[in-house]
């Protein structure tokens, strides 16, 4: 039996904005009425963000300090109307290089829960977004949630650079998640940069260098320009590639210090 390809909507804030003034001809599947996808819950080893959880829900939720960066990103995404309708999963599936939610979730080491008639699988966010508007979703699959591992003593930050704070596409953005043990030693570091390459990237070399260090003020002095070598910022109307790279270096240092002292 022939089937019609469907465009899945979990908020539609990007979909409708891109078609302003146009007649919509696509076949749509709006999943926002599925109650089980609207929950943000503690599931023991991880937190689960359902596929239709909105940014406003994230802002209002009582979450541990590891989510402060994500909550800060949520406050910076569009205006209140967008935050009330736009979803975390939709932001990821849209796969924009400037998606504000991606670096924050990437630094949290998030996994994407994908379901189909064949079953459910999980994919690291770093392997889910493959390029601009391109994800690892296969035909017949649907994102049903985002899984964030618990990090009891972790703190986080999110810093976005734009021509103004709200209602603007990022020039560069950085999220940092730092977990520290009882002795003040860093046991986990997640540093992700967005808007400076086709896909947001984690700075793995820097993360590995931070682990095992004492979480003292001035730790950002360990950051080197070479830590950002994998980034490929472009020139566009918002800024040059050179400016973006220089700004990202500064933002990485600030994000680390903010996460340490959140």
C-alpha cells in the first residue's frame, strides 16, 4: 500500500515561519496532543525530555544545576510565544547550525531516543545531527525523547553572542558542563560550540585536559586557540569567520568560569 510522506510537527515554530505567506501543501502529522510525549521526568539514571516538551516547560521545571545552561538557552530562544510552542526535540530535528538547544544538550552528553515499528534505539546527539537540516532519522522513525544522564554535582552555563540578546540568530554560542567530586576535582567536562561549523561540536581535547584538574578560579587559562581548531566558522551577514573564531575562544573561557561558579 502506498504511503504519503509526512512532515512531523512538534510545535511548528520553524516550519510555519519558513512558509509565511505560502500555501502549505505538505502532509502534516502534529504530535503535540500525545500526552506521553509532553513530560520532563526523572527516570533514575537519566532525565527524559519528551519530544513535545516546550522551552517554557524547561524554564519552569525544577531541575538540578547541571541543567542551568539548558534553561539559560531556553530563555534566549525567540520570544515568549515561541518558547510556549517551540519544543526541545523540534529544535534538534530542525538541525540548524545555529540551533541554541544543541550545544547545551551536547555538553550534557544527551542521547536521542528514536522509535519506530521495529523498536526503539538511542543515538548520541553528536551523531544525530549530521549537517544543516540533516539528521540520522531513517524513514518511519520518530524522535520520542531526549535522555540526559544524571550528574549529581555538575554545574553548567550557556553564553550566546548576537547583535542583541533575544529574537536573533547566534553569531557564536558555547555551553559548558563541569562535574566536580567532593575533593574539588573535575570528573566530567562537556564543552560545546555552536554557530561556528555546520554542526555544533564538542571540544574533546579541551574536555580531556580539564578532567582530573582542581576546579579552581582561573581554570579557563588552560584554554588554547588550538582547542578550537576543528571549528569551521563561515563569513555571513552576522560576522566573519575570523570574528566568530575569536569570539568563540572568549566565550569558551567565560562559559567554563561561569559553570565552575554557577
